[in-house]
């Protein structure tokens, strides 16, 4: 299976329809931007529906892919390793926030078990019947899955997209229910965006302390070493450093673009899968839209992370902690992980650079002394005396007023200091002392 084949199957939405939608929007009495991102959402939907004005969404669908990741055993998540089935059970019971919102707006929810680490009897048959494997491997020391399992997961995502398109779904909100999924997603983002592990490491949805953050950063760093050699093959990249649920979401996004079904991305895991799918089919991102306020998916839209604004960068666990860079190190200077990164790098390099690297060339006090020395008037330079000739100080001539002004603090005219005739200038000149002379 070659994901690059999708590039020939996907076509962009009609740009003329979107321009018509923009012109219609400008003719309305409501000022542009008054409705926030609703303007952008309406124009995007108009192009996807090939309709001006945009039609109302009649059959939306919330699709969640569930899976456990072995890297969670390292303590990189605020939730227990192998506990994603509890998240699925909470969503099925209607207690989780996403289930409450879906029920409030009458949006059907579909949960697909791709790689949960639990007994199938704990969940309904409609959820577990698509399972590819039980849990994903620890991506810092082993592959997440085999190449055959990765292909099965991608084909599963494609089949789910075909089922939704055939049932008449006109808008999909794509998300995930996983433990350790943000670690795998951050690895994919860092590998594809060419950025550092600390830039894309966030606090996660449940929140983690500093020690867990460092463990997560180290796990992503180790996984990056294994991911970079296989960047040329997206399917192998998903098998090495992704997971079965991430591979299924990638296949779902690609097939949704083939079927011309618009998708809204929710969370850093969906954003990372969209980034992988974008590498396979560059036209596909026109059929996806990032959730408002989500930094992670902005890399897919072509902006920088945070300021991404990819890469990005993404914020982890549904836009709450990760940073993505669409370019290297984008968004690293902001708070959270980015600020810690700057300080950590300064501390790591401090032993090598010393005071000169952190405080400049002359140090804190030496720099001030150097500046005062440059601003203070300098004594006149004199020429060595010769018989029958009176030496004159090298003061500024008629055309060197600007130089004299630069050498003085106030810009006043230069005046050479006088010297007593009975003193000698002790500066060595050619091995002998030079007799002092009176000023001209």
C-alpha cells in the first residue's frame, strides 16, 4: 500500500464557489469579522458543498478513534497506562464533556476501538469489532506495530470514512480517546516539522508535573531517533512512531478528502494525523479545518505553530499542551514548554560559554567601563620630535569635526590637553622614551 497514490485521487474544492461566498459575505450588513471564525467556516463549507449560500449541516457526526499506547508505561501521562477503555466507557455513558456536548446539540457519536488494551467483553460489540491489535508498542524502544497492522489500520479508517459518506454524513468532527496518544502525536509532529522534542512536548490533557514532563520529553527524543530514518515513507512512519489509532485516523482523513466530506480536526492527535496525510496528498488539507483556538492543527493550514502560528505548533491533548511547528522551533519562545526550553538550553550551554556567552563580550561591569572609556575625551596623539621642527598634536582638522564630536561626550569642539615641559611621556616609542612637548 502506498499512501502517495491518494495524491491523484483528491481534488481541491472549487475556488470559484469560495470566491462567490466571500463576495456575498461582503454584501451583507454585518461587518466582516463580527462573527469571528463563523465567516471562515461558512466560506469553507460553501466550497465543500459547492453551494452559495451555504446549506445548513443536517447530518453531522462525531467520530472518535480509541487506543492505548505502550509509551504511557513511562509515566508520561496523567492517566493510568492502559486506561483508555475507561475514557470510552465514560463517553458511552454520556458523562464525558465530549458526550455532553454531542448530546446537547443532537450530534451522533461513533467510537471505534482500534487498539485498546482491554478485554473486548468490557465494551459493546459495535465498538470493539474493528480492533486491529491490543495496545501499541513503546515507540521509544520498539515499533508501535508491524507494517501489516499499519496497513490494516489505514484501511480500517478508509472503510469508516466510506461508511459515513454513504450514510449521508455532511460534516465530521474527528477526535481521539487515548492514553499516551499525545506523546506519539508529538513525535510525528517533531519528525515532520524538523523541530526539537522539547518544543512539541506539552503538559497533556490531564496535566503532568515537571518530572513527568521531563520523562515525556525524553521519550519523544528517543522516539525521534527511530522516526527520522523512515520519514520518506508515511506508512512506515506510522508503524514505527505512531500507533494503530493514529494510522486509522490518517486513513480516515485521506478517504474523507477523496469522498469530498469536510472534517473538523479536534486535538493534537488529529492534527498530527492530518500532517502525515498532508505529506501523502497535498490537496487534502483543503477538506479539513482546525478547531477554533487549536494551535496544533494550524500547521496543516499553512501557518506557523503558536505564532504555529504546526506546527506548531500543536497543543497537546485536544489543544491543551503541545506545540507544533510548521517550521523548526516555531512557538518555542512562548510560555510553558517553550519558556522552559530556552532556560534549559541556556543552562546546558552555560558551562561552555561562561560569562562571555551570557553577558556579552566584556561582562556586566566590564561592558559599562568599556562604554565610558569610548565616550570620554582621548588625549592628543603627538609625533616624535625632530631637529628644527616643532611637533604638533594630532587634533581634529577642519574636516574632522564629526569625528571630534563622536569622541567627546557632549559633542563640543576637541581641545588637546596641555603637558608640563618637565615631564616625560613614558609610553615606549621605538625602544626609547619620548620627551613631552607643550601643546600648540
